[in-house]
C-alpha cells in the first residue's frame, strides 16, 4: 500500500511517497494515523483536537474520495491501493464534495 503526498505535505514528509506495510483490515483512517506516527508534524495538519480529519483535506483512494464511500474513512483498503493526500493549498480548488455534503 502506498501513500502519495502532494504540495506542502511533501516538504513535511521529505518525500513524494511512503510505503505502508500491507496488512489486512486496514482502513483509510488507520493509514492516516500510521502516517502521522511516521511523520508527527502531519498530525496537527490533518486532524483536529478530537482526532477527526479536517473536512478541507483532500484525500483520495485510487482517485476516489473515501468520504463519499459508504464506510467513509473506515473504508477497508487493499494491499495495492494508493492513498493520495493533497495539502489544501496545492489542490487548486476546494474539496467540493465535502462542501456540498455539509450544505445539504
């Protein structure tokens, strides 16, 4: 499983990608927490004081927004999945899907 970093996250992590040891039953949330253990400076960038991922953080699994999937951030990942993390500044646009859901 691979995590790809974009924008400011590349500066924080010192690279473009991070390989995660593949195990069964890992969720998007598990991987994000794993990344924060490896790169502690990301924790405050990604999560609020309650441990929730900020709504404005663009995150994708194989190009799809996991927030729009039935299990959300508890979506189970496969060993060959790619999780992409974009810093809000680098995405070039707001996370429209999340903003749309909040306004409904």
